[in-house]
C-alpha cells in the first residue's frame, strides 16, 4: 500500500493515440492522473 509522499511505481499504458507511455517518461515533470470507471461499470 502506498503512503503519502511515497513515489509512484512505474507503469506503462496506451496513450490516446495508441502509443505506449510509461510514468518514467515524465520523470522530473509534473503529472496529473485522472481515474474514472469504465462505461457500464459501478463506480
């Protein structure tokens, strides 16, 4: 479990253009992540 001030673990996802993007690609920059549920799922 992460705690406040812990570094986020690296992960890789597809961008909106289909390119693979890793969190490490943004090292040293500010990053904002938006989390939302998939369509037709609870949440």
